[in-house]
C-alpha cells in the first residue's frame, strides 16, 4: 500500500527559526534587563527579521511564560 503524500508543509507553527528567535529574546532580557517592546526589537536586531516574526516570537515567549510584562509595560525574562 503506498504512503500518503506529505503535508503541504513540514514545519509546525513553531518552526526551528522561531525557537531561535525566542531564545534571542530571552537572552537579551536576561542580559540587559526589562525593556520596552520597541527597545527589545532593536536590541535583538528584529528590524531585519522577516515580517511580523518578532511579534510572533514574542507572543510565544509570553504565552510559554518565559517573558512577562511589568506594570509599566516593559518586558522581562522570568
């Protein structure tokens, strides 16, 4: 019996690149302390990332509990 064709994409919603980007975000916050989202974006060089990858990686780090928002709206590593 033949195998079914592969899925249209082999990458999951969390591809390897987003894990790398998440790591960059967490390491930058651990090293530099709490940052505004705009400062963090500049700090990790996300202005050179493909469209909306920073927002996606940041959303994953927050949803996974790796990063939290302070009362002032800054981001910090947990």
